[in-house]
């Protein structure tokens, strides 16, 4: 049996959630017939959200609900709500959430979850929960220590329950820094940190992430956005065409480096305020690979434009220049302009699709500062079509 939706799947899911007093905060596509969801019960940050899934096949939705204690199936919608860590594929999660001071921070059902552990009398810890049998690979990458780069220490690994516990990484995210001077200094330090990551030997087993792989990631997101109604078909057709153009312009990297592959202002934590004693740490090494330095650099520059579109005017211009200056100053070799420009365009095309699955916040700017919406997505589409101004602004600021 197929779940009933009105028009494109994403539009129907939003309507179905709304009829149950919920708003769609964001979604992650797994296939044209399957989405992971965060539904908001009201305004504000967690705990005002619940994880869930949507299936085009109503039978699959009902089956997941039967398997998960506390899960709620919304009949006729294909939606299953999975509150408080309900997840039969992550058996370690419900037990972990019973620990004193445990708080669920993120949950993608069937995939992974993040839990903050504030046990009385101990320093804060973090736990990532994945499917049983996958923790060792996650821990192996998380244990990588590039010279001169601070990353969270791995404290415990339980392969049977899929739990990896790490120490807290103190500091403030780049995005949360209020002072313009601090931001410029922090972005310069972040550029230097990325140069050290790029120069470090890759961890054992790190895959190669070639240009074809980067293109495939963007195209997959775009096609899922079209099939699920996150982007209009005309926009996807235009973006798919420009992805091919950017790939042709990018060329092969002169020397492959060790990539973070998901670097943005939410992954970097800064300690201290003065540039001379500022410390920088980085989170989430899950996607570390070997490839073109322009992948990381382009992703960061595209995110800086994204933040400006989201209303953070301090995220553009001088901060982008400071980031590139810090990268060069620490020995990083900037890619050719055409390669960097192409990778900004590839990242922007992917982000346009990603943020098509993040509706605009309904409760005002503070409701979800990382929301999408028509204006944000339109700006990302424009950046993908012509990334040259953003790269020139970063180089000339």
C-alpha cells in the first residue's frame, strides 16, 4: 500500500505533520521512497523535536512502528515518529539515554545518533551511536591525530552496541563567535588548521574521493530533491547541467591531500580570543579521505555564502579572505582559480538540494538558524550557476 500525499512527497509530508500539530524542521533523503525526518513540536531547540521516517510504502512504515517501542505510526501518511531515541536498528541508543545526564542531540533513525553525557561529577562526554558492528570503523577514523590539530579523544568503543564515546572538545563554534575581530582571527586560524589536515598522512583505510565521486554526490542530492519535491524540476535540470560544466573545469588535483570532506563553521571550535593564543579544534572526522584540496576549500567558501544568505552578514568577505590567508600561511597550496571556482559551484549545487529539504523556520530567525527557505535556496542556486564572484571576493577582500 502506498502512503497518501498531496502533490510532491515533501509537500504532502509537511501537510500531514501539520495536521498532527508538528512542523517539518529538516529531512534527509535515503531514496525516492524513503526520508529521515526531524519534526518540530514547537518553536525552539531540542527537546522540541522528534525524529522520524517517511516511507512511500505504508506497509514499511507500519512495520517499523511495530519494531520500535514508543514509535508512533501516523496512518495513511507513511510517517513514523520515533521519540526519545526509539530505534530498533540502534539498540544501544535507548539504554544510553537512561544514563544520568544523557541528552539526545541528533538522531537519524536507523543510521546514527549523538548523545551528550553530562554525568554529575565528571567532565562532559559525547557518544555516537551507530548500528552494531560499525563502531570500530568509526572509532578508527575518530582516533586519527593530524599533527597540530586538536580533535576529541576517543574514550570507549563498544562494538556490540555500536557506541563510541569521546571527550568533550571545549570552545565555541566559529558560527557562534560574536566579535567581528574574533571571527577574522578564528577563520585565519581555521585556514591554518585545514592546511595541517591536508598535509597529514591519511588514516589507515581512508578512501580516495575523486572528482567523479564529488560529482556523484551532488547529482544524487539533486535527483532526490527533484523526485521528492524539494527543488523544482527546472532548477534541478539547470543545476545538473552546471555540475557537468564545473566538473569539466575542475581538472585533476596536482597532488592529492587528506580531506576532512565536511568542513564548515559548525565543525570548528575555537578557544581564546586573541589571535596569538587562539586554539582551534575540529569535529567529525567520519568522512576523511584522499583527494583534491579544492573539495574542502570550496565547501567552506560555499558555506560562508550560505551563512550570509541566512542573515549572518559577518560570514562573508573578510572572513573568507582570512581563511584563505591562514591556509596559505600554514603552507597550504591554493588550487588554481578554475578548480577552486568549480568546487565552490559543486558544493553550492549540493547545498541547494540539501537546504531544499530544510523548510524556512516558522517561528522567526531564532527558531532554527540553519533553516533553508526559498530565498536561501535561490541564493545557493545562483551561487552554483556562477561561483566566480564569491571566489573573487574571498581573494580580494
